[in-house]
C-alpha cells in the first residue's frame, strides 16, 4: 500500500534498524522502545490488522510468530521471557494500520498494560 509506513519500511523506502528480513516478513527495532528489547515483526504483504487474517493467510501469521520467538531468544529473552503483542484497531491501541507483532523484553512488564 503506497501510503503505509510499514510497507515503506519493508521495501527499504524508510530507514529502520532491521534485524531480519526475507520474502515474507521484516523485523526491525521499534523507533520508540518501551523496553530494553522492543522490536516488531511485520508481513511484507499489506494486511491491515489481525481481524483480516483468514484461512488463506493464517499460515503466514504462524510464521511471523515463530520468527518473533526465534528473534526474542537471539536477543536474550529466552530465560526470563518476553511479551508478544498484536494490537488491533482503535480500541486495541493499533496506531499503524498494518499487522505487526510487538516483542518486548529485557525487564519485568506489568499487567494490566495501561
């Protein structure tokens, strides 16, 4: 999608601190980290939010989660854990209309989140 900031990041049109990319997904550090480890994993395919996941693209969601888990381990979160977050639409706190998984770790995270 031409006006989507995450599509532009995935395509290399907007600089980011990428930690992984392949034909299906890109992972990069959050521009405004909320924890010592805070990165996002996004599909290259523009999917607005998790409510748009259907049977056709559900395997992609699984691959995004597996990569998020692998990267969290590589970044030191395996022993103490991390939070995996998918915000959805306005009430869910989604601020960019492109499906993304936040991974936060490296410190204790409270609940509820605010």
